[in-house]
């Protein structure tokens, strides 16, 4: 057969670039604005800080987040592939550093976030409409006295069902998932703005909410502010997730940094306004007395609008968490997809659906592991164990920008360079050092969980020696 008569090889199925800068901005805002905006005011009120220092913590944490976004904008020029932080670390430091991030994201950070958000969503539904517990008779059974798989069975079943439903939406196409994310993000921002307006117009300005709790010594003030800053920073977490879907963003070198800065800016403005409203509506002492099973925003809304206000905020939390859950599921699976493309994850996770153009097998891996974390009930503990690791990777990204800039691999100016990178590196070192000193057992346990990926890495490296790494996706067969 002549070469001209040979059938042409089918082009590899690739992801579709469906996100523009507006959708990207809403995706960032949708991930960042989750449950923290409604819950963080209580622990902050209990910190001993005055209202002014609490608002300052939100500003400082937001500025640090903006520094992270500006730093990431420098890395966005390196590649248009999906994977975000994983891909940037791979290009800067090689496969080992990127694998550790990707493994941590799959095993704990990403999957545990999906599990935790689904659980919070199911708990909120249960608060409005009590759910049955079909496995209540076995609720006392445990694994090692730590895991109670049948406890809260109704909530867990709804949580798993919610993740499964959103997995199906994401399986059907990134455009559908993006539209769903946009709708829920717009709804949660509208709800938060209405709550802010209610507080500003209905609250008594002399409620005492802006008065200090009491005199605080300078050393105590510094310690309290640092702890509050770390707590607030987690309300901004998730801003890097847009980089995970770089392969599905139009003109990513331009739109990724714009969307991240835009989404974080929206979150900063809303966080400042709503926390000012909280502090204007109720005194700090009353906010600090909110019980562990109550939500600060719901207590504030009830004081303003009665029982309907509390119900309305509960519904708003449902909308907010559901939208964030969809965005987190969409973004984190792209990390595992990119790992598989490079041969450092289950090979089938690199498969793109031939019709819907989505990494559907990577989605099912996340669904399976997240569901197990929901059943175990230990996802919150796992997430707490590796919180400090996230900052290690943020600091490493700042080092990566400095390295790549000096090597001339990042063309053009990087906003804020090198001061932004210095701030991020110092903050990451301070945070991890503080965590190790104050919680050594927890820190070492988190490091141990990250290092569980080492045997898997060694196995994959051996596979790499025998098989050529996956560089293109297959046809989905």
C-alpha cells in the first residue's frame, strides 16, 4: 500500500478551551468564597482582637493572596497545559517535586476538600430537613475506635450522592460545569450582598461591635494577630485552582493571571464588607459566645431578620458550598489528569472522553477516593495534618519564579518581582516554622502522609524506564 493510501492516524482527543476571563474570574471567586465567609467571624471574635485588628487581618491575608496571584502570573507564561502548580513545579524542579504536590493533592488536599464540602452541604440540608439514618443500628461500630463508617449515614449518603451528581455534570462537559459554576457563584455573591445591605441598613450603629474586647499586651497582640491571620487566610484558599484547568482556558497566558487577581479581588471586597457588617450588628462578646454547632452569619441574620433570616442564610450556605464543591471537583481532577499524562499517576486518568472532551476517568478516581473519605469521617483530620504543606508549595512556587526568571525562561516583566517572591517565601517559612513549633506531632504526621507517595513514585519511575511516558491522551477506548 502506498503511503498516500494509508489511513490517517486519528488525532488525539484533547480538552476543549471553554473558559474565558469572565468565567475564570467567577470560577476563582466561586472556589474562594465557600463556607469560611460565614463561619470565620466566631473564632476571630474569640481571638481577643479588637474589631479593627480583625478587619486588618482580612486585609493582610487578602494582600498576601494577591501576592500569590501575582507570583503565579509569572509562571503562567511557561506553559498552556493543565495541571497548574503541578506543571509549574515539574518545569522548575523536575518530576519529584511536582509528584509530591500532585500526590498530596490527590490523597488529601483536593479529595479531602471535595469530601469536606460535600459533608458540609449535607449537614446544611439536614439542618433544614432532618435526614433519615438507615444505618443507625450499626452507628456504634468502629475501625480502631477512630473511624465510624455507619455514623451519620443519612448525611454521608447525601454527601456521596452530591459528589456523584456533580461528577456526572463534569463528565458531560466543561461548558456545562462552567455554566453551573457561574450560576451558583452569581447567586452566592448576590446573597452575600443582600446580607451586607440588610446589616448596614437594619443594624444599630451603637451596638458596640467596634469596641475592643479588652486591653491586649503587645506580645499577645502579635501572637493573636498571627493566629487570626492564619485562620483568615484559609478563607482565601483555592485561588490557585484556576491554574489546574489551564488547558481549558482561552489564551491562558493572559487570562489565567487576570482571572485569579480578579476573583481574589472580588473576595477581598466581599469579605471586608460582610465582616464589617457582622461587627456592626453584634458586639464581639456576643459573637464570641456563638456555640460550636451554630454559624456566625446565621446568628447575625437572625438578630436582623428573625427566624426567616437564619433560614435564608442557611439556604445561602447551601448555594455557596454547592457551587464551591463543583468548582473544586472541576479543578483538582485536572492535576491528576496532567500527572497521568506525564506517567506519574494511573495511566487511564490521562484519558479524555471522545465526545465530551473531559478527563472522565480522573473524575471517577476523585469520586471514589472522596467517597471513601466521606465514609471514614476522617477527612477534616487529614486536611488539618497537611495544611502547612500547602504553604510549603506556595513558597516553593516563589522560589521557582526566581529561578526561572534568572535563567531567562520567564520572558518579560513579572508584577512585583522580586518583592512579591520575598514576601511569599518569608510568609511560608514563618507559617511552617510556627506550625512545627506549636504542633510538632501534627506536622510530622502530615509530612508522613505526604511521603506515603514515595513507594508509588519509585514504582512509576521503574515503569518509566520500561515504557515511554504518556505525552498525549488516548481516544477514550
